[in-house]
């Protein structure tokens, strides 16, 4: 892994305290790669209503391919939350992420990045 981007993406929505957060970690093994960084401070990830109603929380880890333009063109679940609805919501949300592209030697490059997505009814500080 080249570096950690500790910038957190989060969204608190609705009347309740819904939080779906994501942190980005680049997956490149090349030390000369400048990691991609999120363009927005918040992301919109839908909390599956059936899990919300049951008070179920969870985390899944997705891997996204960030292209040279900063868009996400592929998403894979690499650690399931144990709930298909959370995993599906994380995939849908990850597809809408936009990044400042990774660079090597000043040139934009395509890289994979890990994005943990947390579904919690409690607000994040």
C-alpha cells in the first residue's frame, strides 16, 4: 500500500442519526504513486430501510478502481458486512464517488483503492 488518505467521507441524513462513512486507502504497492483523494466531504449512501428498522448496523470493505479522470469504474466487495443489503448499498454508493486522480510522475494513473463503508444509526463525531 502506498499511503493512507485519512480524510473521512461521511453523510448524516434523515431525522434519525444515520451515518454511512467511508475512508479511502490506496492499494498501489508503488511508493512513487500519489494516492487518489476524495473530491467531496460527504457521500450519499442509502441505509437499507429494512436493516434500519431492525436496528442492524454493519461495515463492509469495498475496493474501487479509480480511473485517470477520478471516476469509479469498478467496485468489488472484499469484506462482506454479512448482510447483502449493506453490501449492495455500499457498491451503489461507491460507484458515485469522485476522486482527485492518483498520479505517478505528475501523470494521472488508474489505481485501486479500498473504501470501508460503515452503516450506523449513531452520528459520527
